[in-house]
C-alpha cells in the first residue's frame, strides 16, 4: 500500500455530513437503498462501456451486488463488480458535491428535517447517508480498465477529512464498508437486510445477494454428533433481479410499481399515477411513465438545460438519461423508463435527435403522458389538484412549444378566479366556459404580481359587479402563456386591463367623452402629461377612483417590471389613466385650487400604480402629498 494522503472535504460536504450525522434520525435505513442504488449504477455503467470493450467483463461477466455482515468486526459491506473508480474519481466523487441543488438541500435540512432523511437521494449525496448508521466509512475500489495495483482505499469518520491510499485490488468494482455505530446491530441481521432489500431495492435489475451458511457433509450420529457442524457460505439472490418493466403487467402489483418509482425517484413519496405499455409492430419498445406527487427539492428538474426524467434502455442495457429526446421540455417532470428493441446499442444523443424511431417514441410518450393527466383529472380531482400545484406552471410552457396539443394542454390548466376557492388554482377553462353568462362572448382574465393584487385589481370591479367571472393570473409565466392562448373552445381570451372595455355585454358601447366630463379630463391630462398617454372616463371602475390601462397588445406593467429586473430594456409605453368621475376624490379634484389639484392628480396616478402592484419612483414625495391632502395644507409647488 502506498503512503496515505489526507484531504479536506469540500465545505458543502462538511455541512452535509454535519446534518447527516447530527440531524437525521427517521428513515435511517434509507442508507442501504442509496448504496445499493449506487452499486446498480456502477453495474449499468460497466455494462454500457463493455459494449465497446468486451474485455472489461471477460473475466467476470455476471454483474451483481453482494451484501456481507461481520458481527465480530461490526461491519456491513455493500460490494459490486461494476465499473469501479480511479484514484482521481474517488477524490472527485467522494470529496465534493458537484450539484447545484446542494444549497437547497442544505436549506431543506436546516429546519425541522428529522423526518426528511429520504431527501438525500434526490441530491446525488446518497453515499454520505452511510454516516447515519456508521461512525466510519471505508471504500475499496478499482476501475475496470485499470491494473490490479491501481486499486484505491478511501476512508473517513466524517469529521472533515478523508484519507486516500493506493492498494492492490484483484477484483474490479467497489466495496463500501460501514463500521456501524453502537446501537445499530439490526443491520447485522440477515432477516432485517432481506426485509429492507425487498422493500426498497427489489426492482434492481442486477442480483442482490446475501450470504447463506449451509452444512457440509452427512449428518453425524453418536459421539461425532457433538462435534461442530462444518458449513460453507453460499450466496442467495434476494431480489427479483429483472427489470420490472419487462415483466407482465398482471404480475406486477401497485406496491411493485410504487417501489420502482421510489427507486428511480430517490424519494419516499409515491407517484400519483403511471402508465405501463408494450408496443410491438414496426418497432418494439416498452415505456413505464410516472407522474410524481411532489416537485423535488433539487432545482435541476425545472432547468430546461438539465433535464433528467426518462431513462433510455436498449434491450435492457441502460444508455442515458435522455428526456430531452424522449419527451418535450414541458413534460420534463414525468419520470420513468423507455426500453427499445430497435435502436442501436451505440446510439448517441446526436443520433437520437435525428432518429425517426425516437421521434415516434417521443410522440407516443407525449400522448400517453397527456392521457395520464386527462384520466387523473377525471378520476381523482384531489390528486390532480396536487399535480397542478406542483407542476402546473411547467405544463403551461407547452402552449408555446406544442401547437398540436395546445387545446389538450389548455384543458389541463387550472387557475384562480373571482368565483374560485381563494388563491387555490382550481378552475379549469371548461368550468369557466360552462359558467359564462348567456350574453358573454369572451373569457376575461387579469394578470398581476400576486393573488391579492389580482383579486383587488380595480380593472375588474365592473365585471365583479355584474357577476362576471374573471380568471386571476399571478404566476410569472402567465403573461407569456396568454400570448399563445388566444382562445379556448371558440371563446377569445381578453385581458381586462388592456384596450377599450365595453363590459360584459355588447349593449353598453364606448361613448365619446361627454361635455360634462371634458373639463375634468382636460385638467388631469395637463397635470399628468408626462406620466400617462391619455386620461378617459372608465367603464371598468365601480369603487376605485382610477386605474391604469394599456393598449390591447402592450406588455402588462408587472411583466415590464420583471423584464427590467432581469436586465432587459423595455421601450417606454405610457399607460392610459381611466377615472371614475363619480368618485368623491374626483369630485374633490374638480373643485380644488391649482395647488391642491396638483397633489390630487399625482395621488390619483400613484394610487393606480400601487393598486396595480407597481413601485413608486419617490415614496417619500407620495407620503408628503398624502399628508398635505389629509390635513388640507396643500401648497403650490
């Protein structure tokens, strides 16, 4: 063995280790699932690399995972004969965490995290879960394409440092040796390990073996019977050791399906629904698709450039995480596997992109995913609401990406509304259309920064007074979304804060500004000429004195603010100020002297900005104006 080298853990690893060792108590047995999952991945990687280099598995072609207990030494070993690691890979993989979701993971565990030990699997840090039950971890490994004298031993007690040494190792693959803490003897019991493997890892496609001692020779009688019985150790496969999706559906229970979902999802929560299909004909493939019940803590799932939903297998050989080819981006929350009989084993991402078979699989998986959601919406409204709360905003992206399925996607979307259940987004477009008044021809909506801003928007006052329903859209994506959703079921969508407004019926058409209101409009126009495009009486307002309105095709004011915050230059597009001439504040304005009128005009505009959710350029000046108006001490500027 070479000299031992000491390394310090990356800072984030030390935080993870501290939380794992000191904070996680429930679901502690999850460590076994994580280590077995890592071993399975190592076997998958070797099987894939062996397609191009058969010598990697020539000496030992049966890929497997073995779990061994040593009660005297109080160690538990999880061993595989997969791809293994080189010295550099050991330092990189076991000393750092190269995942952008780690910060969110740490934040999730920093609070009341005792019940969230299962989260670790979602962040690629499952190896460190061994420290939940062990006070020291030792890893012995050798990469399959390296010589026996290039094995590596890694060891740490989780205190902030780890040791690495080069060793002689005849066997390729990796062995993780856990030196168990006091009180963790249950993990040295064969029955307990068998129970956990069956519960968490039954669907691993490689044999998971436990040692089994059997007596050797004939039974002894007489004096020889008192002599110790000679035994030999054999290995017993505990799991099914076959890919679940290859088994007949009538042999797979719901518990089996959920167990497999937990394996690929690295979580404890169950799937909402799933679809298992075998297609045969011009091409043959199997798909097993899951709709998750929760959005993962890891932010990567929502990153369009870092999608890892469906896993691609070819004739049971794992090829890649390839959701960008097998499903469109707006369905990236769908998890599962696709196993093709027809694609070439040496397929690459570039070949997948232009492959006609993949295009057909993609279209079929897209249809099945939408079918799953359609069925869930009909069969279980509560579960569908759970889906919508977690993934509704991602699904909205499909309106701009998938024209052929736009109507189906729109049918699945849920919104808050003036007739809905508070901020809960539970109203479908079909429900809205069913509730439309007989003389109503359009679907009304308003966009804002928050639910309260949308619900309290002055622009919807007239519609509420006429008992006309308005959809309340307050997610960042909504303004973009309605740019692609111009109509639904033949009914055009209309933003109530844009363009001319005739109310809910066609009877009350817009009129020219009356002679009665013209002096009021002209005076406000002059005082606010640098802040608004025009001033006009409003048919939208009932209780509020004023509101801001944009042209029909202009970008909403809250979206303009979001774009500016993101560093984009937005062309100046002044809004129109609509007023309620009958409001007491407008009547007071009409009778005010020049100094008071100036304050009142500016306050009308600033109130409209605040009601719309905007920020004032000069809050201090606003407060001073408000105080002058309240105390009647307005002075000429």
